[in-house]
């Protein structure tokens, strides 16, 4: 019997498969996906072949990872509900879908873990928010889940009431960062810097600035002030960002993201 059963091998599912294989070995994962093309890709990459159906997967694993989009989750849960046993743990990465919603679909006694990873998990640099149902988990199960989440980056445990906000902070926000990198690179390309060098300059600066926040423990505002010399170029740029609603745009993006996450609930 495998430890993990992965349903869905899209972008996030593929990232979780890669990390799981690295952390636990290929023999500890089985998977299923309705896409023949996706299954062929996985078979060629890992020499790992899909289960014939979802029920076969459930029968062969202990931790069921639901890496499907929220709009497809009800269909999957309806297929697995009669096969879920007390030994199983359901791990869902579906945006906006609450633990209780999943329990109501498969049986109130089911143990459910809700997680919100992000795409940097593809290079083991992810940041994941995790929430556990109030059920009991053995120390061995907790250890295995800890190893799983650490295998593709860092993670933090939250009360479930914060999980939609976690989606705003880390789940969706890589797209904002990529947009920032693209826009800043475009702006300096217009000043004559070659595009390939512009992407390196900007992306490495984002990486370095983020590392400064994490490693120094200083408030971002303090670090910002250290770059802003009185009357200098940086404070002039910050002034222009403020005049054009930079912070407000990000806050509005968070509002929109949070609203959509709530709309995706199964209820």
C-alpha cells in the first residue's frame, strides 16, 4: 500500500508529485488523472503509471491528495465517499472549499486537511498555509504530513477561518509578483537595458529584497527607509508609486481574491 494517492496532476498536482517522490520515494505514491496526455507525461518522466480509476487509488493509499479545481471537487468526492475509511486522511488544495464542506460530502467523521500551496512549490520554494480538522491525528501521521509540506518549501498552520486570506497572501500572489517583475523590466527595457538582463536584474532584486525581510526580521517599512536617501532617486520613485495608487491597487487585488475564494466554496 502506498502512503499517498494523488488525484489530479495539473500544475500543482505535478509539483506535489515531484516533491513527494523526492521525499518518500516513488513506491509511496499512486495517482489518477482523467487526462490521457497528463498521464503520458507522468509515465515518461517518472515511469509511474496511473490507476485505472479513483476507487482503485483510494483502496491503495492512506493520504488522499485532492489536487483538482474547486468546480470539479464535488464530482470527485461523490466518487470516493463510499470508499473512505477511518485510516484515510483527505488532503485538499482546492481554493475556498472548507473542511466542513468536504466532510459533509464524504461523511462527518472523515479526517480532512486543507492546504493552500503556491506555484514556487515546483522548485521546492513554495509557501503553504495548512489547516487541520479537529479530529485526532497520530504522531506518525503528523510527522508524515510535516515531511510532505516541507518537501516543497515552507508552511504555516492556521485556524481555518484564515485560509481564504492565506490564498491572497501566498496562493495567488506569485502572479502579482510576476506582473511586477514584467512591468519593471519593461520600464527599464524602454531605457535601453537588454530584456534578458532586465529580467535578471529585477528578479534577483525581488529575491534579495524578500530574503532581507525573512532573514533580518526587520519591518519592511524600515528596510524601505534604508534605501530611501533624503532627496534621492528612490524616494522620488516611492512618491510616484503612492501618487498612482500602488498600495491601494494591491489591497483591491486582495479584496477581489478573497471575494472569489469565498464564492468557490461548495456550500
